[in-house]
């Protein structure tokens, strides 16, 4: 009987192609909205997490002030106000941290504000000047595509290592080794160009491609002899537990800061967990909103099926007159509504795959459509057809055969 109802449903759809397509349109748009929302959200989340994860799971970052609030080892809140306060991290902290057992490298970062120029570009504002040590390359897993990172004995020299975007924007070339870059009126010789690092479309997290690294002591000269350290990155030896090293770091800084916890220690794994939590929540919320369009599509199916039942009243009467039961009539119209909804869901998924490919090719966003998403979207569209097809099917099944045959 199901096969017979399926054939009848397909025949009815072929008979009224335009109306059937317009009925499907609501489901198509609804499924596309949900699938694209989830796929873009998952894609962006994967890009952001991939960028954070690229630094490695053995990185600990120390920030001035109580920036993130943590409970049970998880970041629960982020206080952005502390980020604009004066940093309490000092050179003495860097020296003390290097002496801790299990610490491989310690790299301070101090952002220097000021104009950046080259002969070709006199007003470059996209670059971020960072005074640091040569250990940054080891801590952040950065490699030089051209030239090399500055050495330990270059700490007072006026040399710079730039990101790939800086090389392209300032000099219109990938390999400007030996060229001059002017920072706050002081000339620096470009020593190296970093390999292009993956970027995320939301510009969340550091963008190493826009970085301009200069030696730490040289940076002090640009800032009048002192630097405000924005963060200290620490690479932990493989095999060491981050919790034990974090505890040792906390004790060391607590003592040197006059028993004041005016700093925050964040493990790389905590950043990953926070990013995953935020994007999962946002994607679910937006997908739920997009799912409202599926509700609208279901209402459209119900309305058209009610019209169809009214138009086919005589057909229902004839079927009942030759022996069709109420159950058979109900299943006929229920299957027809379900088929329309399923076809709409399949078309919506196919269009989503096509649109995802276009977005991936033409933008920096890489949507991620999983098999699970496709199965859920198709299942929901089937459920929509069943739920919103029940009322028209019941109305058709309850029609009196005699009155139906009299219907003109």
C-alpha cells in the first residue's frame, strides 16, 4: 500500500509541478538556512580552533591583570577592562620564569604603537609592532620563509622580522630581505619574512601575518627605555603537566608581585575549550532561529494540502465508493505531504553543498558540512511533512463518500 501511495503522490506532484515546487520552496529555504548556518559555524569554529591549536598544547600564556575569570579550571568570563590597565609584568618576571624546571622557552611580547613606513608606503596602519626575544620563534612555532629570525646576540640591533602580509603590503613582494622598514622614525633592516600562517575569517586571535617583530632591547629604545609587556608566552617541556608548571608559575609571580595576584595564567587547552564552547553555543542559537523558516515551510505544506483535499473531494468520494478505507485515504495524503517535504529537504541539502563550495572558493570562510548535519536536515524535513500533513490527511479521510460524490 505504501508503494501505491508513493506512486500516487509522485503522479500528483507531476500533475501540478509549479504548485508542488512552490510548496517545497519553504522547506528548501528552511533546510538551506539550517544547513548553511551550522556548516558556516562549524567551519569558522574549526578555523579558529585550528589556528589556536597550531601553537601547540604545551603553551602557557601570562597576561597582566585578571583578564579571564576561571572556575574549576574552565574560563567562565573575560574582563576586557583589565586589558587596558597598566601591565605589572616585568623583566624580572621573565628572568625568574626561565629558571623554572620544565620551562623550555620564555618569550615576552610588548606591543609598540607608532607609525610604520617604507619607501613605497608612507602610511601603513595594518602592521603590529611587537618587541620580543628570539625565543618567540620557538614558542609560537613560527618558521621563516625567507631569511631568518633575529639571533640572541641581535637583541640591541635594529633588525626586524615581518609577516607575509607586511611584506606584500609594504613592498609588493614576498622577499624584501635587506630592505628598510621605518618604525617611529627609526630605520630597521628586514632580517626575515615569516611563513604565511592560517588566518580565521573573524580575526579572532593573533594574526602573525601582520606582525613586525623587533628585538626586545631595541624596542625599549623606541619606547623611551621601558616597555609595557602585554603578555608572556611560555613553552613547556614535553612530558611535563601544564597544571604543575602553571602552579609553579603562579607561586613565582605571586612572590615577586608582593603577594598580589595581578596577573592571569591561561593554558592553551583552556583557550581551545572556550572557543569550542562559544562557537557551539552561537551556532546552535542561530540554527534554532533559522529553523523557524522550516516551521513556515511546514505551514505552507499544510495550507496547500488543504486546498488539494478540497479540489480532490470528488476523487476521494470515488475511491471510498469502490472500497477505499479511511486509513487508506489518510495514508495517501499523508505520504503525498511527506514526499513533497522530503524532496524539498533533498533539494535544500544539494543547494547548501553547492553554496558552501562557492563560499569556500570565493571567501576565506571554509564551511564544513558533515554527514550528521545532512542526515538531521533530511530527517527534520521528513518530520515536517508528517506533522503538517496530518491535518489535511485527517480531513480527507473523514469526508462522507456520498457528499463527496455530489461535490462539483
